[in-house]
C-alpha cells in the first residue's frame, strides 16, 4: 500500500488520539490527548529568548515521553521571567488533573503576544470546558490560530509491517515565520510503534526539509515548537532506523510536514500567493538551502511578486547576497518555463511573465551549475496588508 | 578649531571639486571632478553579483588614484554580463574624454533596475550636456536619487596642521539597504592631503560605524559603493595613521558618514520614522552590532513602530534570534526613558509609549548586562507604502 493522503486528515486521525478546544474572543485553548502511552520527540526554536512553554516542554521531552499537549492562543508567555514559568507549569497541571495524568506527561505550547502573562483564570475555566473526542482535531486546529486565515491539517496512511499506520498533524503560523530548527507550532501524531531515537531522527529530517525551508518575514519566534506523539496502537513491529519500513515512515512524516509547511507559507500574513524557489546545481546542499531561503525571504522579491512585476534582477541580487557560492556567468533563472537570465539578461515576454506571477503558486527555478546541491523553499508575497496587520497587533 | 558642520555642505564644498548633472525622466547623470590629482579609496558591496560599474571602479581603485566619478540613475547595470562591462567602460570613457583625463582615472557608479542594459545613447548625450561648477554638488546629489525623497548631503570643516580642511559628501539610497561593507552610493571628497593607506583605513572605520549599521529592508544591493577622493589642496602636512591630526580626520570622516547614513535610514522607502536602536553591555562589539542591526531590521518591529504599537515583545524576540549572546533575565529594554522590560515585563504607561513611538525619531535602548560592547543601528519603520513602491518598480 502506497502512501495515501486522507481527506480531512487531522491530528486525531490516528487511533487513540482525542482532542478538543474552547474558542472565544482573545483566547483559544486546545488539548490533545493519547489514550495510550506514547513515545514523543520535539524540536524547538533556536531563539535564545524562549517562551516558558518551550522551556518546559523541552525539559519534559528529555525522557522521550508525553501523552498530552495543552495549547493556548492569544498570549505567547514569552519574555515573562519566573512568573511565566510558574504559569506554564500551572497550565500543564490543570490539563494533567483533567486528564488524570502525571503533569510530567503534559506538554505546553503558547502563541500570541510576547511579553504578557497568561490569563490563568480564563485558561482554568477553558480547560474544564474542553470536551475531548476522536473528531476533535479540527476544532483543536482552529483553536490555536492567531492571524492565520485557515486551519492547517494533514493526514496520511501507509502500510508498515502489514499494519495500516496513520500519521496526522496540525500546525499554526502566519507571521514571525523563519524557522530555525522548527516552526511556529506543529503537533504530529501517529499510531505507529516507533523506537524513540529513530522517532527523533525522523522528525529532525522531516523538519529540515519542510518547516526549516519556509519563511514569511524573517523573524524567528520564541515559541517555535514541533512535537510528535507516537502511541503504537497500530501494532506494527517497532520501527527503527534499520527496519525495512523505516525509510517509508520517514518519507511519510516528511510529506506530512511538507504539506503543513506549505499551508503555513501560503497563509502568510497578508499573503496573496505562494512563492516556490527551487535551487539546483549548488555547490552543496547547505548552499542550495541558503540560496532558496534567502530568495524566498527577500522583501523586494516578495513585493515584486505581489505586484506581478517581472523585476527578476532582485532574485539575482538576493542570490548574490545569500552567502551561497555563485558565479554570475553560470547562473540560469527560470520563471515557470520562461528563462529570464543565463549569465546575461534574455529577452522575454513580459505579459507572459506577469501572468505567471499572478498565479496562486509562483515558481522560480535557479540553476547555479556548480555542483549537485538542490533544495526548495517556500514563502509568500508581501502585501500592504502584512503591514496593516502588524502595525496594530497589540492595540 | 573644532569640527564644524557646514550649512548646505556638499560634495563640492572642499576646494577644487566641481560637479554637474543632467536630470530627466528615467535618467539622471552626474559627474564629479577634481581639478587636482587625488588619492582615492573605495569600499564596495559584498554581494557576489556585482554591478559592472562596481567591478570596474574596484579595479581602477587598486592603484589608489582617481579624479572623477560618473554616475547614472535608472539602470543598475547589474546582472548584465560582458556587455554590461563594456557599457560601463564606455560610460567612463565618455566622461574621460569630456574631462580630458585618462579613462583609468574615472570611476563609474550606477543605480536603478537590475538586469537591464545601460541606455548608452541617452548617456552619451547627457555627458555632453553636463556643466561642471563648484556649486554643482547639490544638483549631482539630486541626479543620483531613485526612490529617495530627499537628497543626502553633508559637509564639515576642521583644522589640521594649521590649515582649514573641508570634507564633503553625497549619498543616495532608500531601498535594498542592508549594507555589508558599504551602502548604496556615497561619494566623499576632501581637500585634505592624506596618505593612501590611511585614507583607506579611515574610510573603512567610518563606514563600519555608519553605513554598515543602517538597514531599510535587509536586501544588500549589487551596486553598493562608497568612494572618497582627496585632492590635497588644503595644503596640510600629509595625514597618516601616526600624525597628530590623524584621529581628528578619522573622527570627522566618521561624522560625515554618520550624517549621510542617518539621512538614508530616515528616507527609507515608505518610511515615516527613523528608528534608532542602541545596544549596551553586549559581550563584544560584534555582538552589539549584530543585535542592534537585527532589531532595526526586523519587519515586525518596523511595522509595530509604523502603527505606534508598543508591542515591545518583538524587540526581545529579534534580540533573541540575532545570534548575539543574551541572557533573558539580565536584559533591560527602554523606549526613550520608559523601562518596558527588566528580565520580566514592567507595567508602563501605554499612552506615553504610543506617544514616544509617534515621534520622528524613535529610540530603543537595550542593556544586555554581559560586557562592554555597545553599538547603535538606524533603520526606519515599515509602511504599506513600502510595498506599494516595490510592487511596481519596473512596470
């Protein structure tokens, strides 16, 4: 059985996962819970200013176990010192009591305004009100959104060791997106049985190839979190790096992350288009990633795409400053099938170029002709609405 | 005699410098000329995609001499391959013929759209029409502007070895500003007599402390150029790194660059306010510069300033991702005199904060309390107009 995407797949699609949420003005609160014990792994922001929730979840994942996540939207609980940490512990404790779990098995995540304290009285009440169900993934996905316009959910199924295994996930993120090791918030679940070290390794690889290649605005948040819970209810033989199905699981996890990552890039604050930048022929994989990510995050490239302006010189300029090795005379630049530059400017059909720039997904391809490195990055265009949204976020 | 700023100081304020320009729809062309032989030094973009004009001027400055600069606005002559280089040489040649100089003594600079060829017929005609005069600096400054709203000029006088010495300068730049070794375009002149190695060293130091600390949008252009011409007509004893007046000359040059750099940041595309970020107590000078520059270039900080929104958490978040060493519990953040954060959020007067954020110059100060490193960076706010300008630059 090949990898199959699920219609309406979400974080509760795998067996034994329940979720629920409360959504009201100024507060969203979601709980994700596994009926069975889980192996768990997480990746977190590299920002040195870490939200209290990040520090707490990071610590709790050291043992590689967790059974629940409680998430709030509206307050990031970052830049909040010792009180922030006590509040995060309190929030985990509230969920643990409700779920009858030791607090050590509950992870916490927060997203929203930085530098304000958690609204604990409202959170206390909301935790009580949450109703968990195996259909609750969709509501959970909606509860954690901030400036996102649409929920981000994915699900897929594959056969591993004769058993049908399901992977589900939800993510949020629309601004402060320039992940370095992780993204805003992403929660992945699977009923596969996975050896902990392999689970962590597969997650790292999936994130490097997805969330770490998207960008909205170049700002890395203090709250970036990707967590995976694996409860083993599918009954497959334990997956390890060496097991025959290991590669397929890795591939499936990467696909799930890729789908969620692209949904985030597409829903960037104020965005009207998804920008895809493929870089080939770089001297190394690292160079390819650097070049692709730099171009996708250039405000000038993004603004030109917003205006459907074929101002391709900005792409070449961003490439040149990216730090990736470049030889101008060898560079080729394509917009869709249109070649715009091959060591020098080529004549091109401007109307056709503008048409390609007006599509929902705008694709640039660069051949550096220096080596074998290739990577793709995703971003979004930059609209006046981005500024409007972000000029009045707390007021 | 202390350092004195000149009213209406410009690039022709020092003795023996003439300039002139032609300004018309789509084309600006300026020529700067020294009546006497000059020592010259330059700093150029680190972007690997370099404009033909940059490559040519860089080569010509290897000998440390030049007597004229010809600059066009409208076309950057970048990403233009071999033809672009031939065109740059042709442009220098045209000016050399007019000025009766060997072409090797003429530098070239270009700014405008990347990836199109120089309009040589128009340039040929414009070079012929330019009239040089000792008052021509102001017109030269206007001729090289692209999306800049105002010309950027500076002049100052000081006494060195009993002689009155003048330093003048003009700059342009409003977008693609995130200099790495240099800025958009800046031409400095002085009638001081300066030893070539010291001239280069003083220029590097001045640029590191000024142009390299400003940012508009994080994009480094292929055309960044800072050039200084010193014709020695003031008759002072030759300045060297060891001469008693060396430090005063360095200081004066830095002041001239600082003034021009701040004018650029203030006139950033769409900008309504200058943002000044002072970082103190960093572990090192490099850390201080990194932190200050990262905060001043954060699109989310910039958008919050545009909206006078005291969303200071974004400043802490940008600090945390800057790469500079940070300990959250030691960080203090001030907006003007208002302390917003000291390891944890402090209560503050939101109305007063919004008022401070509405000033023409918005000042943030961060004390990291880790060491002695300090630096100041300048940027501008991010407005919807930035996007509007940049979404239709070539169309």
